[in-house]
């Protein structure tokens, strides 16, 4: 059964509270927490459904034992300074959820999840995670920080000490790098993201609901037209970026002794063709600020 692309689903039906179970299943598989419950989708600058959107950010208010805030980002095409943008995003949501004068004990725990449809950095894996931790400069041991929390009701102690890390956590899912080998529950969801399909033997929590709710057959004629136009635009965009890279290589041939000059000449020619600055930056390696200054 052909399913809607996951990036399009994030822009449309997964914003409906009736479909939160799909996102809950995905988060449960990624974070190994079957108790995750989505309370709401928060308003953000990325909450748009236009087919012209090239990326999408969804801020979720999630209930779990740590009351974490979770940001999910869909990124279809390469963006300059992407890591800086997700750093800004996590910082922004921390500040927005911390009222002036509030105790710092209430600082929100933020998890940033990026679903990437392009290669970010060098590496062979398709799933990366990271956070801030402190290590000894002499012994290279991890500093274990603990906080006091209430004990379970059946415990004799009112409080207990548990290891904690309040810094944002980041997950990067590189969909294109995934090799269609399923060895754990999160692989089933990444398989869905890459192939628009849920196999019969998949058993991850709520993934069968994804098969039912994301079927293309469930779309109205108007929704299907918008969806097909979105998919077509993505194909055209990727072809355009590839063509521009080829043009850049041609312009840069023979420029080994003057690489900067070659990049500037390439940028000048691409600007004359009205190519977007972000795309020129991708093709040449120049920053957008440098490109803006080029006549």
C-alpha cells in the first residue's frame, strides 16, 4: 500500500490530535519510552502547510516522566549553517518556556529531532545522538551530576538521587543513508520515512496505525493534487541543485591557483541567472553574507 511521504504527513495530518498516536509511536521507538504522550503541538514559525515549504519544524509539548519539550524538524534539502539553526531553535524554546523570575529548577528539558533528507557531515551511520557532558581533563572520566527527586510511593525514603542532564539532546536521522536493514523498532520508522511503506511484519508501537492513516487512498482529490505537486517540486529542486553544482565545477576548472577568485566568478554567474543565494552558497562554499556583497 502506497503511503504519503512522512515529511508531507508532518505538514498536514500529523498536526491533528486524532493522529498524535503516530508521532507517539515514532518517539517511543527513538527514545525507548513507551509512556510518551503528546499533549499539544505548539505554535512556531515553521507550522505551515504550504507545498512551497522546504523544511518544517514542529514543536511538541510532550508528557513523560521528565516533562520534556520535544522539537521535530523535517529538512528536505541542504541548508547552510543547519546545526547553528537547530542550536538556535533549542535555545529559543528554553527561553520561551522560562518566565522572568521563575526558579531555574523549572528550565525545560529540550530534545531536538532532525529528520534529514540530505547528508549532513561525514559518517557511515544513519542515526546520531548527542548532548553536552563534562569529562575530566586529566582522567577523561564523565562527571556524574545527580538531582533530588521524589521517591516512589511505596519507598521508605521521600527523596532519591538520580543522574540528570539538563542540556538539550539532539538526534539526527539521515534518511538517505539508511540501508533498509531493520534490526530495531526505530528502523521500522526510518524505513517508512525512506520508502513510504510499512511492511507486514513491522511491530513497533502504533506503526500499523501509520499504515492505516497515511494511505494515499485516504486523501481527497484536492489533497492528492497538492501532494503530487509537492512531490514534483521536490524532484525538480534536487535536479536543479545537481545542475548548479555541475555548472560550478565547470566554472572552477583551472582555478586551482586562485580558488577564491573561481568561487567569486561562479557566484557572479549564478547571481546573473537569478539563482537563490542559499543555493549559490551550497554550490560555491561561500557564505550568504559574502555572496550578498558580490556585484
